[in-house]
C-alpha cells in the first residue's frame, strides 16, 4: 500500500475483536516505530512497551476510567495490544511528546497498511502518568515517563477510505 493510500484508509478504531494480532504484524509495526524520526537521533531517549497481558490492559483501562471520572469507560476499547511509548525524563518536554507522536503515527499508518485497526491513546496515558505503581508493573524505568500509546487489533467497526483534502486544516498561503 502506498503511503497516501494508507493515509486515506487510516482512521481511529474504537471497537476491537478479542483475537490477538499475529507476531509478524506486531513486528512490522515495531519496525515502523523504529523507522520514525526522533529529535537529534536520540533513540536512547525513547522506549516501547508491547502490552498484551489482559490483566495489565484491564489495569490500564481501570486507571484511565478512574482518571476520567467514569468507571464504565474502557479507554483502550478492548484492543488486545497496546504499544506504549515512554520517553526519557531528561528529554526536553516538547521534544519528548514530538518524538512519541512521530513514533505513534508511524505505527498507526503501518497498522492500517497491515489491515489492522488502531487508535492513538493519550487520555489513559495521562492517567498512567499519575500512577507510579502501574508504571512499575509495566516495567517503565524510573528515568522514563509514559507519553503516548497506540491501541492495535482487528477492528470490529467497518471503515471506508476517505478522500484526502486540503481544507480540513485552515492554511495560510504566504506568497
Ligand atoms: C495527540 C493525540 C491524542 C489522542 N488521544 C486519544 C485518546 O486518548 N482516545 C481516543 O479515543 N482517541 C484519541 N486520539 C484520536 C483522535 O481523536 C482522532 O485522531 C481524531 O478525532 C481524528 O479522527 P480519525 O483518527 O478517525 O481521523 C488522539 C489523537 C492524537 C493525535
């Protein structure tokens, strides 16, 4: 799939089938993460956690739901895999989130290319930032903090290709 084609198919999936993604697909997504640009090439300032434990995903959901004030919420939408991007506490705050976003978007497009659904997660990651015990359970080193994540799985919603346009984001042309 060409990049522009993947972009027109990419959408946020918020309902997943329970079946786990194949390890081959997981590894392709991780290759996309590793191909992402990172400020100053400081790849040592970012880390990935592939979370596929149902118990840990439930803890992440509960943490996010409590933070958002509604215990009925499931902020990871039942996705069987969440790939968490953590960044070094030493990185400059703006670069930290930029790096995480580049990595997540590369994975989001790769997941689309592989026929998988995915969605960028920030809400429940903000919750995780307040929960040191869960960060330890997720084996995030103390020198890092969780910045963003991608939920991935087989999408239970039907999506369609969207036309790529130039009018969604207001743009000034300076000639
Ligand atoms: C920085 C960022 C944070 C986001 N956080 C969440 C989130 O926590 N939960 C969620 O369901 N979607 C989240 N999204 C997805 C956006 O809501 C979604 O991309 C946007 O509404 C456009 O829809 P589309 O992805 O289907 O094109 C996030 C997207 C970005 C870029």
